[in-house]
C-alpha cells in the first residue's frame, strides 16, 4: 500500500471524530492530556528512530498538538526509563548492566530526555505544557531539557523528541531555508544517544522549495520521514482543546535496528498494559 493510499484512509481532518480511547487508560493519567494507547508505539526500544507525519495545514510556530504529544510521550517515559542505557559497554568491553532504577526528576530532565524545536514560540508552548503535567518538578530543570536546535549543540540525551511545529504552507515557504538547513537537522538527530522521535506535518515533508539549494537540503527531512523510517502505520492521536479531545491522524514510521537502547527500570509498572518498554 502506498503512502497516498494509506493517507486516503483517513479522509479530511474535520471528518475525524474526536473520540478519546478508553482502553488501557492509566488510573494516574493527567486529565489535561489526551490518552490513547497509540502513544506506546513511539516508545518501542527496538525502534530507535520514529517519525509521525500528520495532516495539518494551519499550524503556526506554536503547535498545540505537538506540545501535547511531547508531554504525553515524556509522561509515559518518566518513572519507567532506566538510568542505564541497554547495550552500552564499559572501558573493559564488558556490558554495563541495567540499574533497575528509574531516573529521578533531576536526572530525567538533565540526562534522559530532550526536546528540540526550530522556534522559540514552540519551545515556550512545550515548556508550559510540561510544567503543567509535571507540577512538582523543578521548572528550571524542565526548561533545561527544551531548546532550539542552535542552543542544544554540545548536549546529548538518551531520548530526543524533535517538534517541527509548522503546518501552514505559506509560513513554510517563507522559512524553508531556515527549516531545512542541513546542520539544523543533523544537530537534532545527533543529540539522541538511544532514540530519536520526530513530529512533523505532511505539508512540511511535501514542500517543494523554489531555491535549488534549499530543495536539495530538504531531502534530508524527506528521506528520514519516508525512507529511513519505513513501515508506515496509520494511527490516530490527539490533544485537548478547551477540555475536549481533538483527533490528529497520520502515519507512524519507524526504523528497527539493534545497538544501544533504553529500557524499563523493571521495578515500575508502565502507564499502559500494552506498553513496549
């Protein structure tokens, strides 16, 4: 089945009913966050590269859905992510054992997870959402884990979530040289020690730049989203708007390979029964 055939299954965004699934709903899941067991698909440790491409032609530099998606993914990870990555080796070439202990709030934001976005408007949106979902965590620590690509250089995290945000074709065209810069994508991808998750709109992936050099550079994101990450699976996610669930449909693409990865701490139950960790 081709991408076009899969995308046609969804229909238009306004035809998608904002129904929030109830199966495997964790008892402690924040009421402010949209729940679906599909969030667990992002966190399979056997798939270190994940890309969700969805339909949205109106999103600007601050994207509510992607901010909620980041919060949902990190909410699932917190309390379940082992302090030690699976598959790492010590200087004597011996395998480092898992600790069986999850990250505490400080190390979770400083070592375990990071969120990278091109725009400061989306950075503020994501931080605000995370501070709402993690009210007892140090706000400064949360800020330290979310930044623009340029400011994230030199840092690494076990799991990196990239939030591109933009969906409006006119805004994309106005910023395409900035958005598709090769160094910007390379920095984002190289910050992840074990897993890279990218959230992007279909309009950003499909955009054709007028400038030949920008068009060439845009191939990196396109190749990541449609070639490097294969095995497209239609999924419906969502976010909360004015207290109601709003659906977002798209294709979840993944890349499977072995090597360094993250693992569950083992001592702690995951929020959903079908959780991959």
